[in-house]
């Protein structure tokens, strides 16, 4: 219990903690030495040289691995007790004032409330997926309906996410907070923008973090069209730097869908850029091609002159795409991984493209592909997928 | 090629169930109900469900049920649809569904369906297609699927674009395919397109990954494989290579299966490895149903007796 008190005191005294980590006991000595060397005065109240269980400096919190289990157990036990008391007590006060249709928080109810918040905070830093603890906070905060409490929840979950990037519960908690704030407070757009930045920061540290990007995709439904366009522009640079991160392209696709759903008369224009050789890009290209094809399909209205122009557009597009296949037919040496990868991914892309092309264009495409020697490349690069050739009836 | 170390895995699972004092078990004890499902289903597939004390398990499960009808992950925790399914599945394994007040459980689940057909996980409202699958699977086992709005549930799932040739995540794909299978709605799926995406999950080592550029993981052996079986495209992957990959993920000394070779084992991956092998018809294992994720004889018992 004493360990728990220590932890909670530190958390109370330093509300600006932005990073939490586990420290091996032996590292405490190193850290103490570094600190005493760099600071002249020992008047820093947060720093206890003799403490080998918790380390708190510069708004960082370190917890010794040695005490992790006991303090976790203590926090859990304290939280469960507090929850029990809080629930019983709030039931009583509801019953008392049922006829007046209001709940008057008694002072002891408020103290149980603060116990629940205090213990759940400590507990969640140690065991971040404990849904019951997050729920308890939702219960308290939803009864109070005060913006500072909501922003506190964002702060706590951000802290948890700083070391536990994939915590499903933490991300879910943030979504709940945003849903609660949406429509009530005018700075929603600001909050959404900040939220998006947070994801980007976390994605920087933990590659291909599905949950982080999933959260960002969820935010899109709260964005204005301007925000979506801005995000699309911004993520283009990020995608350029993190070309293998499929999740970023998934986000861009979500934004594009959102933008096209919010169309205001003008047609969206999709850049089909020059991509480097990475699978994520080939997959992304599938999505873009699909959008283009569907776009052409939906703009035709059956009148012959329009179909001809659409046919021309598709033809030009296909001829350009086929140029991407040229390098593969001249590859002799499959030993170089890059060339092999290029051949495999581009071949799969074209097979997929054939599947997507509307029926009446298939025959022309098949002719072009036979000329481009696609079948041989397929057999050479990924023979285990040869069956797809038959599936497509080529 | 290595063989499946059945006895070691049984020993491992039984030991995990008893160990309540490590940091891992303290941090994971809020999802003990899921752990029970993974461990016990794996035991049943290995033919060793009788190694467990049925009455103890059932009495613990019932202590996890709340007034709302939903089940929590452990005693004293909040209820959630995830644990409700696991509880029902475990009771089905033991052929003890009759200890349930089925209406009560059904009420909890139907209460979680939203206007647009989607499902929330609990009273706090988080929506996810996984929860759609869970609701449909659970009510299906309890033989009262008609209590939800099935049409709306299906149209919500189809609107999620998880099945458009794979722009989502594979557990999500499994949940969508499973839900559609259980509601007789698989004809809405372009099976070639989806099968394509799924078979591309197989990497050189024979293992399956969840998304492009990610490492293979034994748990995807379940999600990708069962999806492929449900849409009748399992011949699009190299089954032998996958069997070898799963067997390489075993700890043959201490029992248990890990996410990939030489990593630490856990009950979660042990279940998915054994279930995956069952789907691949590995000899000596009971058959498992890809949609219900329960042994076939358990599913038959639910629908074809009484």
C-alpha cells in the first residue's frame, strides 16, 4: 500500500508527466549519478536520491520492474474497493432524491469519486487494458460533464499511449471522449486536428500501428471537407517518407472516400504518381485504378458518344499502365530481390486489373497482355499463383 | 517434419489455468473468460477436455454474469459482448447451455444493436464489426438469432468495405465473413476477389500475415484460413507449408505455441495454432467449425438434438 501511495503522490504532484517507462533496478544507480552530476542544487523536491522504486524528473516517470507486480496488485485492490463504495453510495443518494429527480452528491460521495479517479489512474498506467477501470472513469466524468475533466481523460490516455501504442482500450476511451465533446463545445475541429497530430506522432514511433491509423480513419467522419483536403496534402509527404507503411495509404484512401462523398459538383482528381517499387504502393495503385475505373463507369450514361470517350480514356490509361510491365519482361536474373519483387507485384497488379475491368474491355486488354508476355512472367515469378490465370479465364 | 506435441500442450494449458500469481496473469485476468475459451477449446480439439473440473468452471462462469445478462471477463469486472460470447461458447463445449437464462443473455445482446444495424461492445457504445460477428454467433448458438434485426446487421457489415479485396484487417475480414456465413448471406461476397487478398497473406515461410509487409503470425492461420474455407477458396494456399509453419511455432520442450518460431508461447496462440491445424485436417485432432469456432460435434449437438 505504501508503494501505491508513493506512486499516487508523484502523479498528483506532477500533472505534466508525459512519459512513463519501466526501469531495471540497476539503472536507478546510473540515473542518480547522472542527475547529481548535472545539477548543483539538491533542492529539487521531486527527486529523491535514495529512491530505487520510482524515478521522476523532467516530467518523466520511471517505475522499477522489481515492484511492478506488488504495486499493480495494490492498485487493483484499492480501485476495486473504491469502486464498490462509490457504486453503493451513489445508489443510496439516487434513492434518497428520486422524487426530486436530481442527484445531490454528498461530500462522502465526492470523496469516493476522487478515490476512484486516483486509483484508476495509477492502475491504468500499470495495466492499461483494464476496461473496468476506463469504464469507471467514464462513469464519473459523464456524471460531471465538465470540459476540463474530458481533457484530463485525453491527457491520461495519451500518456498510456506514449508507451503502449496499441492499447485498444486507450484508443477506444479517446473516441468516447470525442463523441461526448462533439456538438457540445465549439473547439471540436481543433481537438480533431490535435488528435490527428497525436496519431502521426505515435505512428512515427511505432510503425504500421493499425490501431493508431484506425483511430485516425475514425476521425475522418468528424472532419470538414477542408480538413480532409488538408490532411490528404499533409499525409502525402509522410507517405513519401514511409513508403512501406500500408496504414498511411489506408488512411489516404479513407480521406479520398470522404472527400468524394462530400463532393460539391466538381470532380475529384486523383494523382497517379510515379511510385517506387514497394508492395504497399502497388496495392495503393489498385485502389486508385479502381477509383478511376469506377469514376469512368459512373460518368457514362449509355449514350454512344459518351461511351466512346470513356473507352478512349480507359484505353489510354491501360496503355500507360502496361508500360510499367515492360521492365519485367526483360528481367533475366531473378536473384536480385528488388527486381523479383517488382516483377511479382506488378504481375499481381495487372491480373487484378483484368479482374476489375468491365467485361467489354477485357478482350482488348487480353490481347495487349499476351503481347506483353504476362503469362510467362507470372509462371517465372510466382508459379504458386498460376491458378489465378485460369480463374480469370485468360 | 516436426509433429504436434499433444501431451506437452495439454500440460501447458492446464498449468496456465492454475497460475494466478505472475505479472502476466494479473495483467490479463480481466480477460480470463477469453482465456478459458482458448484453453478449453484447444483441449477439446486435442481430445482432452475431460482433464478439467467442469463444475468449477461453470460455477465461476455464472459468477461472471451481470444483472444486464452480459458476462464479464472475470469476477468483479464490467460485462462486455466479447466475454459474453466466450462464456456461451465454453458452456456449449460442456453441453451445459441449459444452465443459462437464454432470454436474459439475448436481451443483453439485442440491447447492443444500434439504429444502423451495427453493434456496440457494451453500454459505452464503441462500435466495431467484430461485435456484429459476436452478436450473431452468440445468438445463433442460443438458437434465437431472430431476436436481432438480421437484415440491418447484414447491410451494416456489407457497408464496411472490409470485403472489397482487403482494405481492412484480417480479424475484421474473418468477422465479416463469419457473420455473413452465419446469416446465410455469403452470396453478397465477391469470393474470387476476397480469396485473392487472403491467399496473398501467405509468405515464403508458409506462414500467414495479417496485412502486407507484416510478419507471419500463427493467429492469422485461423482468421485467414477459416475465411478461405467459408468462401471455398482454401485450395488457393499451400496447406502443407502452413502446417509446417505452425508446427515450427511449438515449444516442444515446455508445451504451448507462439506467434512465430522461437518466440514465447501463450494460450492465445496455442489455441489458434491447434485450431488452424484442425482446419488443415491434421491427423488426431477433432474437426472445428470455421464460422462458430467450436468443434463440429459441439455445433451438431446444438442444432441436431433435442
